[in-house]
C-alpha cells in the first residue's frame, strides 16, 4: 500500500477501476458491463482510468441554453524559419445547446467544439501543455495525428483532475490532421466534443486565399428518444451499436446555419479545413452548388486533385478543399449520405455580391 501511495496515478487508477467493476457487477444489463466483458474483464485500451458516468436524468421540458462558441482560425504563417511554438489547452466542461430545446454537457478543449485550430509550420517544435481542472469528471489527454511518437502525445499528456501535463514534438509532416482525447473509453471522449484540427503548413507556405473556414463533423449518442427535450446524456449502448442520434458540424445542430452561417463575397477563393472526428461515422463531404477546384485527400497537402464534386473523409481523417465562389446565394455544406441532414449534418455558406448570369441564372 505504501508503494501505491508513492505513485498517486497508479493508486487512483486502481481505486477507480475497482469502483467501475463493482458498478458493472451490480448492473448485469449495463452497456459498460457488456464492454468490460467484451474486453475480457479489463478496462484496457488507452491505459487511463475509466470512471462511472453520472446517472441519466429523465427527459423533461425544453431547455434554452446558449450555443457553443466557435473557435477562430489563426492567420497564415509568414515566417520562413522554424520556431518553438507554445500551445496551451485547458479542459472545460460546457453546458450548451445541442438542438432545439435540447441541452448537452460537452467536454472540450478551451471551451469550443471543435477545439482550437492549431497552426504550425513544417519543422516547428511544438510544446503543448494540457491542464485538467480539479472539478473535471474524468482524466483527459490528447492524441494529435500530426505527431510521430507513441500514442501521438497521449502517453505523455495524461492529466488527472487538478493536474497539468506537457510534452513536445517536432512537426515533421505537412498536412491537416485530427487531434482528439485518447483517454479510455476513447469514443466517449470524442463523441462528447474532445477533438479538433492541427495544420502543419508546408515550409513554403500555402497559396493565399480570401477566406478560410474550420469545420469538423462528429456524431453523438443520447439516452432516450432522439427528440426528447431537456438536458440529455450520453448512451454507451447506442455508441457501441453505432446508432447516432445526431451527426453535426461543429458540435451542434445549426452551428453553421442562419446567423452562424459562414460568409464570403462573390469572387472570393474559399478554403475549408474539414475533419471528421467520428467516433464512428465517415463523411461524404460536399458543398451543394460548388465544385472543389482543388481537394487534398487524406490531408496530404503535396498534390491536390482537381475538379472534385465530393470527397470521402474517414473518421479520424481530414481534408482541405479550395474553390472560387462566382455567384451569390446560400450554399449548403453537407455529408452526402443525405439522410444525415435529418440528424443535423448541414451548414451554410452565404455569398453576397453581384449576380453573374453568364455563369448561373434563369432563362429569360
């Protein structure tokens, strides 16, 4: 016991794991028990403590919560030399609007879904610090797909509540990459909002564009019926069955529509950094009424494909697309697996400016 107390991380792990196993034994039909059984009785996976989720509330009256804030995109990198770049992330649990009358408690990096857009240059050394407040429910960490090293940073960034963890990595491969929490159970953390994109710009930079947008698709799994109002909670059973209640852009239904729509002007060249966090569902990314002049499959920025209508992006993957908007109007961003429109997978780009009948217009 004295040896365990000298290692508080191991001690906390054992205490939490014993509690989980006891809870699973008391609830024979629980999804968590099924998960443990499938794994041969061990929490396994990422090697971090697993905790019991709070009891689920009974769906109730519609709830009015503020929308999730949106992360901004840092400006393009203009320097021509590599530097040490400092990134600071803080875990924040945020209650926000998921859909009309429906609230959800998100787990986030810095309070947004997706988390901050991290922008570095090929050859940079990144020093990342992750802080997990004492009032967090879970340990958390980060796995960046731009990292060359075990766990993508996960093995060096695990932070139990009330602590911080830091590590460094060299950005060696230019591209656009997903990052996400990799604490067990990983899909729970991802579905709850712990994901974002990191851009490693090529050493020579990217071509200049007029507008850059940041869009990440994710899928959410809720206890109860999809339309139940009030504060909702995560469903492990639906996640394991891959039965998503919502498939959304930037964390919530309507996050990129109406007043929140992306905006551009006629003649602008638009660049969209698009990722799919999952945890389960891939995307057939499409903008209705546009053709991607250049699309970069798999997040590889070295060789674009030209004149692409729809690009497939896997869970845990990303792409960059560019196109010029020639005609005013509202363009829909969709996952072209179109039934997902009913689950929230739609955004808007509102383009203003003069009509261009030579390119598009009615027959007089």
